[in-house]
């Protein structure tokens, strides 16, 4: 669930080209734990704004306020106490559990906006999405709220960014695109790759939001770079920035990508889904005057991709991230397969064989057959747990603990297993660090 943050801002209009600093006033920012919101908060703090965090569950900090967009029961009047402006950067890419588009993108923000009117909050900045309602409920639900917000007696501005990226990190769809650009020896391009987009740096979007919160502008503004470029050009520029060398261009058929998007929409948890695919194919661009309108209204406008990439050289960790993006899921599948095979082996091995292996060791009197069957059940439980994706890091941590127990117990009780010509026990020396890497990669935020 997206959390909330409060920050200080001013209300003065923004003269063209002027950077506005904070004036000790407070604004509530929804979506504080999200990728985009981090840059918004940084920009606000740079402008001298004080930050008070709002989270789904209060963590005991003096600067935290509790609210939950999914449950519909948040007391917004209490959350708005002392607040002068609101910035909404909350959102979900796909629905799961209690996280529903209608609640998070429309109903809860609308309740908050109405509470702003009642409480006398004078400024509301909505970070929406550039796209068409037909692309999916992700966009449609945001645009429903945009329309409802602008009908309220409230000084509101709606910002609709194109693809948002950063050289200092990535999340969701931008991580996927960066990983596609960083494939070793291959540049993967979906279809013909000629669909246009106008990407915007997250740092520039954060600066724009900070300026918008301090201005008196109202209405809808598309937030885009100065000129469109094709998806293929976007990927090529990132590949050059990553410095991964020349590549063979591989164009994936649109039908194949559409099938992957369909599967991702129904069974995946990552960014690849039908909404993102539709948005890319439709083209994610604005009217020719959109960039100029931003500069005229707020005194700032996003830089071009080439300028941003030239200002921030890539480092080795950027290449690590681009390539580990693909290796993470592969490693997860391999670990699940390993534990399922281990569970099957524990049940399929005859009792006589197990007793023979334990003969003459400390395990001989410890009911080795029962131990093997119990271990198989544990392996199966952990494999299913990891497949579910719920609290994945805890599942991997449990796997590490179990493999450590196996290694110590069998390594001490049956030391001859270290000399197994197939490396049965010695392979754990590789399995353990592989699990540790998976534990690190399981942190998706």
C-alpha cells in the first residue's frame, strides 16, 4: 500500500525561471514509499520544505501519520490537521488483495480532496499518468479522479508524466526497459520499436511538483521531455549509457510480446502487463506545446534524455542492476526446482537405502527415515512458499537456515559425504551464497 508524507510549501505564484523555496507551510504527499515520490520529497526538502511522513501503519516516529488508501476508513480531517497543501503521488500498477484501482486511484483521493475543501486546504497537486483511458483501468481510474478533482472548489493542478526514469535508480517499467537495453550481446526491441514516447527524468518531475505546489496554476499539464523519440532510440541511448558494448538487434514479434503481456497481467507481479504494452504501442507523447506550457506555468520543464544521461555517467552497479534484473527470476526458478527435487528425492528414496547411508553414524539411532521424510516436507513447504511470492525474503531466509542445518548435521555426522564424487554435500558451498544473492534480490523496493 502506498504511504503518505507531509512537507512544507508556499503558495506564491512562480515567476518564469524562478526557483521557489519553502515558507514553513505543510503539505501532505501520498505515495511516499514509491519511486517517484522519493524524488518529489527530495526536491521539496531541497527547497527548504519540512517533511512529515504519513504511512499505512504509524511506526512510532514523531513525523509519522497513519492512513490507508485501501480500507476507505481513513479519518482525513485528522490527517490534514495543520496541512496547507496536498501532493498525490500514490498508485498501483496492478490490483492484488485489497489494493484496487478504484479505491487507491479514485475513491480515497477524492475523499481526501473533499476533506481538503472542508478543512480549508488551498492547494492540491495530482501526479497522474499520461495515457488513454482505453489502455486500462490503471489510467482510467486516475483520469476519473483528475476530472473530479478539477471540479472541486480547490486550487488543483494535475500533472500527467510520460515514462519516468532516473540515472540514479529505477523501478517497475523503467527497470524492465533498462534491463532490455543491458542484455549482453543482444538489444531486445519489442516489435518494430518505432512507437514514440517523451520520457521525463524523475528528478525533473520532482522539481516540477515542488514548483507546482508553490504556484497558483490550475488545470491539466502533460509532463514530457522536449521532443519525442522512439522506443528503439530510447533503448539504444540507455545501452550506450550503460557501456555494455555492441549488440545484435533482436526484434521480438508483437504477437509474442502480447502473449507475454497477457501472461504477466494474470500471473506476474512485475511491470510487464497489458496496460503497459498498450500504452507503449499507442505512443506516450503529448501535444507539441506541452513542454512550453510547463515552462510558462512553473518556470521549469523536463530536460531531454541525452542531456540527462550526459550529466550522470553510469557506474558498474548500474550494469549489475540491468543484468541481475533477468538473473533474479532465473535464480528463483532454479531454487524452487532444487527444493522440489529435494522433496521428491526424500520421499522416493527407499527406507533401506536411507538406513544404509546412516549406518555406523550418529544418525543411525535418530530415526533417519523419519528425518528424511520430515526434511522432504520442509523442502516442499519452502518451495511452495517461494512460488507464492508472499514475504519472499522470509522464505529465502528459511531456506538458508535449512541448508545450513543440512550442511552442519550431515557434514559432522557423515563426513564421508564431503568426498562424494558427485559433490552432494560440497554443492551446498555454492547453494548457500546463491541463496544469499536471491535474498538480496528479493527486495523489490
